[in-house]
C-alpha cells in the first residue's frame, strides 16, 4: 500500500496532471463566458431576426416537451467554442514556429575529374589524386 501511495504522489506531482487540472478549470470558466455570449447576445439577436424567443422553442407531444430551440442554441454554443479554440491554436502555432535556419556552410565540393565528394579545403582528390 505504501508503494501505491508513493507512486500516486509521484503521479500527482508530475506537471502533466497539474496542467490538465488547470486546463479543466480554465475550460469551465471559458464555458461560462461562451454560455453568456450565446444566451445574452446571440439568442436575443436571433430572436429579433425571427421575432421570437428562439431558445424557448418547444414541440409539445402528449406530456413531453422537445426543446429544439435549446438544442439549436447548444449547437451554436459548440461552434463558438470550436471557432475560439481554432483561433487560439492558430495564435499558439504562430509563436511556436521555428525561425528558418540559415543553410549550413558548405564543407565539401565535387572533384572535377572523378566527381567524388571531397573536403572543401582539399588541394588534391583522395580518390583520383588529381590536383583540384
């Protein structure tokens, strides 16, 4: 049991678990913002366009209510989150791009006689012994 607890402690103290926990917390806060954007901004605009409170649209079947307006708002909510994450990832990728490195200096040349690759500093080809 002691070994299990030690392994669990090592697992919890690794950076990945802490990063994941922070990501989940930030994700929950981001969800609240997106919900507010959808419910407080986009839903009223859609309501103005359709002249109806779109989020409260329901179909009554016997005693059950199918709230398709809420479903449509959830789909819009999903697309807002997806677009925001796409934009965030694009920005992160811009910062992570490696600068193009200068080409490596030339250290070899081709012997004009035997076409072998030789050192740039060579004065005689080691393959055909010609002076270069």
